[in-house]
């Protein structure tokens, strides 16, 4: 019986092998992940992440889950909102990314209300209705089954809570899209090789962006996962989009 094939960048790989291939990518770049994010986005990813934290509307003593939260940028922003009485969980399948995030939180004094759990976004290890919000920033495209991940995020959020997804998307301008392709497929792999020594990882990452569902398609995936009043906001002409859905 032939195995189902699924995209891994520009390749088609057996579905049950994709996650291990993604893990290899992030094992190799975890230590330089933040540096590369700053270089690739010229620091603008930090602005986008602050927008996600603001969108959560979190208050003191509330709780949040940051899925595929790796190096904890969004988690620390949310931790500042919920305060010492609140709780933010960084949930990521990759142990090396979690180590990097934990070290950053130790250095910045955030371990009092930020914890780290290793696990699969498609099978989140928390009870129903646990968190006030769930976020995923630049990680959902590395999940094999988007529908399962969004259904799980919806499940663990309390009624009335939000699920927020920040991800690279499709530029609305054809000219910008063309320039973005040149930057993504010519510049980023070279910079990635210089900084991390792993060109292949930074070939895969732009390819994964190209293959990711556009804004309206992602909106429908979230709706089909049981989220309501799903909306999105294009950032930087749609190079990035922030989708927000609610649990009723």
C-alpha cells in the first residue's frame, strides 16, 4: 500500500515522515533562530508579535497557550499582560527550540509565570477549556495537519476565548510578491547559510511559506475547525497575516 505524500517545502514526502523532517530543520537552527528572524524581517517580526499580544486582550491572572512557541517571544509578551498571578505555557514539539526559549526566559526573569511543555500541536496535552487564549506565531505552517491543530487550540480555549494565528501569507501586490520571491529564494538561503551553516533549512522555510494556504483559505480552515467570527488582518501588504477566531 502506497504511503500518502505531503509537501515538505518543494518536496513530496511520506506523511508520517514530515514531522521528523521539520524537527531536523529546527534542531539545526534553534540557537540562531532569533538572530535569523531579526535579519530576515529587519526586526519587524517583533512589531507583529506585539500586535498579537495586544489582540489577545489578556488581563491579570489569566492564562494563555503559545503553540509552536519555541523561543518564547509571544509568550513573554503575554506573560507581561497576565502578571505574576497568571500563567503562560510555551508548547512546542521541538526540544531544542524549547531549550532556547527557556534560556531566554531565565535571562529575562520570566520563568515565574512562563512554563514549557513539549508536545504535538495536533494533540495538545491539556484539558478542555483550560486557557483564555491560544496563539501560534510563525509555526502553524510546520504542522502536518492544520485542521487538527486549530481544532485542538479551540478545544483547550475557554468559551469566549480567542485563537490567534500569525503567519506569513500572500502579498496583495503583484510587484511586491515578485520582489518578495527574489528575496525569499535568493537572499534568505545565503544569509541562512552564513549565520547557521545550514542552507537547506533556509531553502525549506521560504518554500513552506509559498505552499501555505492564502488568507481566505486559512480562514476557512479555522472555521471548519469550529472557530467562529474568524477574521484576518493583512500586515505589510499581506506578507504576513493575523487571523483571529473565537470559541463559542
